[in-house]
C-alpha cells in the first residue's frame, strides 16, 4: 500500500536552510554598501566563476536568455546569418538566435545523450552559417571535440549553452571553457541558482568579454559613455553576492546529484523504461533525471496525482512550435528529437532528495506499470 508523499521537482528551501548564514552575510553586505547594480558582489563572482570554469572571463547578465542573446551579438550574429543548434532544448536557446535577427537551423540529437549529434552538423552548414550552438542538456555535456573540429574546419564560432550544466566535465575539462564562449543561467532551480534572475557569459576571448560588458550596460563600460548600441542586461549586486557565496558548495551539490542519480539507477533498473546514459567522455551534473517511457503522459499525470512533481522537458520540440512554422520544419524533420520528446519524463532530482523519497518515486512508477499494461 502506497502512502502519499509530496516531492517537488526541486527543493529550494532545503538548500537555503543549509546555507542560511552565508546568504544572509552576502545580502546584508550588499545592503550596507548599496552596490545594487553590478559592483563588488558581481565583480567578485565573475572572477570566481571564470576561474571555476577554467576560462579567463565571466560577465554577469540579467538572465541566461540575455547571456545567449548578448553572446550571439558579440559574435556579430544578425539578420541574414544562420546558427546551427538543436531543437531538443529550452526555448531560450532558439529565442536568443531569433532575437538577433538570425535564423535557427535545427539539427537532430544523439539518442543516448540527448545532445547535438555532431554527424549532422556538416550537412546543415551553408554560406550563412556563423555559429554552432550545442546545448549541454539535462546536465550532460555535448560531444565537444568533433563539434570544435568541424567549427575550426569551416571557420565557425562555437557557443555552448551551459545553462543546465554548471560544473559538468567533458574529458576532465569543465563545460563553459570549451567553446569560444558559453552561457549560464542562474534561474533559481538551476544547479547554481540565484534568488531571482541571473546569467553569465564565460569566455577566454578578451574582445568578446569586453563587448558583452558594453552590450549589457547600454553600450558602454562607464555611465553615459555609449560606444555601441546596447541594452540593460546587468546582473544585480545582491544576486552576484549570493552566487559568490553559493559557488563553493556547487561541487558538493553536484556530487550529491550524481549519488542520487546512481540510487535511482538501482531502484528503477528493473522497471520498464530507458534510464539516463552517461557518455564515456562525460561527467554529468544531472540537472534533472530524465527517463524515457511509453505511456509517458499517463505516467506523468499519475505521478503528479501521487504528489510527485515530475515534468516534461519539453512538451513540444522547438522546430514544431507554431511560431517557427515559417522556418519550414514539419513532423518527421528531426526523427530522433521527435521520438525522444514523446517519451522523456524528468523525475525530481536535487542534492537534498532522500533515499525514502526516491524509493517512493520508484514504488509509484512500479504501481503504475503493474496496473496500466
Ligand atoms: C534555463 C535555460 C536557459 C535560459 O535561462 P534563463 O535564466 O531562464 O533566461 C537557456 N537555455 C537552457 C538550456 C536553459 O535550461
């Protein structure tokens, strides 16, 4: 007999309870110094986060979406250009491309990692292609070496969407330092989350870093010096200070996520589903724990009814969104993406998740599969 438990997709309160002191010190210091926009908190975090990502620069932005938008602008992407990316990702990846005026060119994914399939890139390259934009989806790094090799051969830039993969490793190197630039989101539920909106572009290219610093601040590094057309996409001082206080905990939290993923593996392996698979080159940070099942929508509803906040990432792949119809994609354009998107289901996974909670998730899936065959 099942008993009802309530399991959220992420538990931000549990994390806050474990680091209250550090967070309060960070917030109060910002209040005492009145550095609310950029300032000491943001600069300190930028230095620490660049070092963490094994890159030279990090530039804080108002969100992950603005980080992507600004990074593409800094790479001179605009109307008439094409950016090769994946459809199996959060809308922000494609949105940022479209916001520059460029056209997103969607290619298919690898069925094991759910990340960009490098063998599909060259067929998608045209004279208009400027950037390849792989996504480290669900915390798992894309296969960067072949992507970087193709980019080099065709003189293209590579922008990593690392919004779900803070701290993930590709062949022992951190994501974020692999391409020409990388974008991170600090949306509260991400592996490293602010207490509000936030993002960053990480790069070792001084020119890109400086251009993003201008773009985020009305086109200039100093007040009222508008050298180029920019916007307001700055990271707030309080968020920078919070992120700086949280960063030292990130590796520990990611390790707990990996331990919990391993526990799930043991609990779920006898059930009827495809479990997450980690490529030999990768150390994933399990932003979410994504299984693939038949009867996905019914299982999702059943879990929700039983207090488990499972979620579909994402219900409609970007190439089939109504407002992208003009791009000319149809059902059948990206077979692996379309197959996967009908089957994926994200189970709650966060550092503080207990063995008892995971057992309940496994039991609930088991009872669904026993009664719905
Ligand atoms: C969260 C996310 C973004 C956007 O980040 P925001 O901070 O919410 O704007 C972009 N790409 C991916 C893959 C994401 O998961």
